[in-house]
């Protein structure tokens, strides 16, 4: 009896540290989740056209950053050249954007997609409700963040995308870095409420840090004078070429507005969301200056393709998205 009583009297003292550790661990997890959750827009804080919104209903205003750019990253990791069993484009019903070949088609196929910066360009297979499947292009701008056009992930008629699969550097049926899945979609209030081209940009958060393998593009604010004398590239997955092949075209910006850039790079449906990026300017190499979204039909003068310009607020929103855990 004495031995049994000692055993029972020891159990509470033995379990107490375990309970304390468990409670401490739970408290830490809760605090991490609270800190990682973007602050909501408060009653005294106005909802603007640049207020961030997410598929899951979060909305907040990203503080205006003093940064003028963030750098690209080119790792030395080797691709695995995985064969895609089922073609990602099988069953795709919608290719966003319109035909936008200006004069002679200047696009060139990228055969070595595993080379940087092309390895940071991604093919997007996007699923909406009612079985609607679409394809777009995007660009990695961080370990787990894709920059793309808002209309690729939120459509006024279909609502938010329900899922997306991301294939960096996809080359026909070869996925050099495999794929990642979307876990959240983001855009801004101006796109959700008005669907105006000026606000047609967004981001996808991934379930893995695949960008550490592929690297990512930088992003930069440029003055009009710099933009108008800089060669830019639009690289993506056009629907008029062999399926799931990457194509690029180099040209320049011909006109600017406060919120958009107008350029003569050739594009086609499927390239919505493609990064418009400069090789090196202002000390920033392979940095995005716009997000491609439209053909000549959306140019008020009917002459050029266009995309949302990287402005201080656009850059601030992308900095906020890429900082999410």
C-alpha cells in the first residue's frame, strides 16, 4: 500500500511540467497566428481602391513603404526535370486576355527554361467554381509569393479562384522544379469593386517555399524618363503556341500613365499576369516594372499592350504579400 500511495502521489508532480510546456506551446502558437494575421481595416481607417483583400475575407491597408525596390535572387540549385504525367493545360477552357501581336511577331521560344530569370516564370492552372478551368502566367517574387494579374484569380462573374497549381519553368511536359499549390489569393479593393485595368494586379501565396529552388524576380519603381529608354521583356505561356511552352519578347515602353505602362512587346491569351521586367536598370537586375494584363483593345489609343505599373503603393502591397508567413 505504501508503495502504491507513493506512485500515485508522484503522478501529479510528473505531469505538471508537461502540462505547463503544453500550455506554453499553445500560447506561442496562438501568438504567432495573431502576429501573422494582417491587421483589419479599422472603422476610422478608410477603405480605398488600394486596400488589400483576400479570398478568405481579410482586408487591410499596407503601409506605404519607403523602399524603391527589392532585389531578385538567383540560386544555384539544379532542376530535377520531373515529367508531368497529365498535361497541366488539359481541360483548360479559358485563356485570359486578347490577341496582341503588334506588327511582326517578335516572340522567341525559351528552350532553357531552367536558366535564370526564366526559372522564376510560372505557368498557372487555375480552378474556379462550376468546373471552370483557366490558365495564366505569373512570376515568383519571393519564396512563396507569385505576382500575377488580378483577373487571373478573381473574375466578376466567377468570383475568387478556388485553387491553383503553379509550375515554375514549365517546358511542355517537363516541370524542372515540380509544382506548388495555392493556399491564398490576394488583390485590391479597386479590382474587386470596379474591375478597372488600373487595379488589375494580385498575388498568390503558395504551400511551399519553391522560390528558394527557383529564385525570384525583383521589383522596382522607375521614373518615366528611365522607363521610356529601358528595354523590357514580357515572358509567359501564350495559348497560340505549342501547349505549355514559354515565350519571350523584348521591346520597350512607349507610353506611361500614373497607373499603367504601354509597350509594344507581343503577347497572346494565356500571358496575362506575365511579369514585365527590365534586365538591369537603376541598380536592380531582373526587376518587375509592371504586371501584364491587356492587349491593344484596352489602350485608349488602341496601339499598345499594357499592364499595371509598379507604383509606390503597388510595391508596398507586394512587399506586404511577400512578407506573409
